C-alpha cells in the first residue's frame, strides 16, 4: 500500500508519496549519492558536466547548487543502482494507483522517455520559481539522519509548500511553477546536505 496524498493548487493536481523506497533500496541509493559526492561529480549548474538550470527573462541563473545528470554520467544505465531503483515510478501497480487520483497522471504510465538529475544542496543553495520542459516532473528528497539543515522545501505555484522529508516524492505537471527554498546549514557537514532526484517524463 502506497502512502499517497493528493491535492490541487491553482487547479493543477499533484501527488505526494511518503516512504517510497524500502530500507535496502535507500541504502543502495545513499551509497551511490555519496560515491558521486566523493568523486566530486556534482557540478555547478552551468558547468558542461553540471545539471543545467532555468533562466529568468534577463538570462540570470535561477539555480544555486550543484548536481549531475545521471543519464549523461553513465555510459550504460545499468551501471547506476539509482537508475535501476527509480524505475519504481513506472511500476504497473504504482502507475495504476496514480491514475486513480486524476486523469493527468495517466501520463506516467504512458511515458516514452525520461531522464534523471541529482542535486546536492548545502548552505545557501536554492532554486527560484521555474517550470520544466517535459510533461510530468517527479522530485524525490533524500537526507541523512539527523537532518542537518532547514529549508530545501518545494513551493508549488508560489504558495503551496511541501516539506523536504527523506524518502518522499512529489509528482506534478511540469508546467506548474515550483521552487526550492534556501537551504540553511550553518555547519555544512560533509555529506549531510539536501539530496534530491528529479525525473523528467516525456511522451
């Protein structure tokens, strides 16, 4: 049974899923997240190997924080345990459950392409309001315990805040405005920042 919460903001639907991955999957995911951190694979948004970013109308970068596109980092998807485990989003049982909440989420089960981006945010990092260039976006948060920072929450449509809780995912139409509030992490303890995984789904 999935722990699912459904709501709308400005008539746009979203789904919040708690406790998505099991204990063993989380262990695998954190091992890879930490490995990528250890080899300094997370880069600034505009770095050639970085996670890219949205821009405002004046061409200013909206994101402050490091990351990586996993699909570009690995020559073979099978080399990444994260790219194996995040197929849970397309599990038949899961997509059938999502579609019960709103017709828009039928897109998840009909997805013909997706890519995955990892972000690692520490003190002072944020992502200003933007929309994504896909059909459906799914963002999953990961952090170690005890949580070493505040902030890093997602705000949908400029007004609906979802807290940054470990092992939770929000799924929403990519046209929905969303932002990441500034991370406050005074000690900046190594590896204790805000990890997130964004999956961009297209048809």
